[in-house]
C-alpha cells in the first residue's frame, strides 16, 4: 500500500485535455473472437474509450464471463440499443457547452476505492437536469489475451442524477459533486485502475467528459 501511495500520489483529470468524443465498444461475453478482432476501432485524438462486456447466454461458461457486467446492459438501455450477439461500437460527440467536469479516484482500501465526479455548469443551465456516469475501469495494454488495442475495461459504475432547479441562484456557476466508495471486483488489479466520467442532459446528449490520470510525487 505504501509503495503504491508513493507511486500514485494523485489520480484525477486535473490538467488533462477535454475529450471531444466518446467511443464505446460493446462485446458479448459469448464472443471470444470479438476480443481479438483486428478491425476493433481505435481511439483517435481527443477520444475517451470504454470497453463494456455484456453477460452472455452461456453465463459463467462464456469465454469473457470474468469481465462481464450487468452495468453494460444498463448502458445499452440508456442508449436505446439491444444487446448484440457479437460486438457493437458506438461513437458520441461531446458537446461544447462551457461545462467543467472533474473526476478523481483514491487509493484502494480493503477492496474498495473512493471515486468522485464534479460538474461545474454555467448558471444559465439553471433548471436543467443531468445524469452523470462515473465508471471504474481497468486499463489493459494491447496484447492482453490477444487484444489488438489497449482497453479501458468497465468494472464498476455509479450513476448520480443532478437537478439544477434546486440551485437557482445569481451565482456565475452551479456546482454538483458525487463522491462514493466503489467495489473493486475480484481479479482486478488496483494499480491499473482509472475513472472515466461523463454527463448527459435531459435529452441524452453528452455535455461533458473527463478521464483520470495518475501522477507520481
């Protein structure tokens, strides 16, 4: 624990460029070949990537069941999509609306990790409703189990909702924050974890996104 604390003194989105595109790659846990597919779309500049593995019909016997999560089904439902038998990719633009988003994670403690997401929105957004998504991902380099691309495997999710109508004021900025402890799934390497977050408006448009990066002392 002490060595990890020295190696990663800060893990947040502070100082990082603002993403302009969200790339979500969904894989059915039944499809082993999808993991090694050479045509898997890659992240371009300014792109945040999320890899979701959906529970398969084979249950615990599915080739990718170890990293499957029902949170992937929740995400597909929010996008209005049905679960694919193999794979599915979705790109979403991040709108430029002057919002500021910050995400951060703490150090692992007894199987948990603190994580937070904070939105600052111009006061002109008073009355708006937002849905925030904060995911704990395991960062895997290309080559792991034959993957042709680096991956941000989604392993846990929190999904707070914020109502700007409760913060009507004459201030220049509205501020919302959610901070929780997230469970670290069995088999997940804590030193490979990061957090990625984004916020959607009432119409489902992504109005801000951010991803953490760990820096040493």
